[in-house]
């Protein structure tokens, strides 16, 4: 009788080929996992940045709705003036809204710096002109890679409502009826960032004892 044939084992070449194939598959799998993780992190960073920008715009919107006709005494004439400095690319006003929810009024300042973005400065509003405190305070970049444009709503003698590119409270002795803020991505970021807008109605636009200068309006 013939003895049963012994079972054939793996050769060295087959083992090497199996290990090489396993290493190749693991390499492809790890590369795919890395790409997915990087894409996830990138999307998460974009989402976080978008949420931060939306929150910053929301805070500005609330502050504009809470704008207050803050008055101070002019050192030369001793007359009462209204603090509100509005230009097409700069805005500073006093608001009853504070992001830290502190008591009292807060001075807000918004402006854009080329190739950087939109900055915000906050200082407390006392009974004086807050311009010097704003100059000494450190602004914070709240909207990187954005510019901003402002316009201001008023009502003329014919009761027509028009938008102006400038509003100086010390001359007009009142606040505008509304403020329009347009946040625009810089040219190199216009495909990855979206434009944002604010149209904030100002209810307390007139001081209770200081009459607005309608002639200049």
C-alpha cells in the first residue's frame, strides 16, 4: 500500500508575496484614512470660522439696534453734542449692548484694514467724548479677509427716506434712522467666503432734550 501524500505547505516566495500584498493594502487604507481625516479637519475649520464670523456679525447687529444718542459737552462751546461718527468705511457709536453684558453704555468702533480684515474696538462710554479712549484701546480682528461699507438712512423734508454715506452726530445732533453695513470678502477670498449684510433700525435716534439739526440733513 502507498503511504498517503503529505500536505503541501507555503513556499517562501508565496509568503513574501502575501506579506507584500498585505503591506500594499494597509498602505492604501492608511492613505485613504489620512485623506478623509484631513478633509474632515479642513471642513471643520471652515465651519468653525464661518460660525465665528456669523456670531461677530450678529453681535454687531445687536449693538447697532441698541445704538444710543450719547451726549457730551464740547470743551470750547460748552454745548451738548451727540457722539456718532459714521463714514462709508468707518463707524463708531455708543450702544446699550455690551458683548460682556456689563452695566452701562459701551462705545463700539468698526473699521477695515487693507489685506487684514475688519477690526472692532470696545471701550466704556462715560460722560465725555470717547475718542481718546478709542485711540488708546487695542482693536480686535473679528472678520479676517473682509472689508466693510456703511450707509445711513434719514428722512428729508418731503418725508422721503434716503441713504447717505456719512453721518456725523456732532453736526446733525441725532442718530440716523437705520444703518446698513455690508461686509465684503477680499478679492482673493470671494470664492470661499460669502458677503454678509446688516440693516439695523435705530429706535433711539433722537436725544430727549437735544433737537436734531434738520437743516444739515
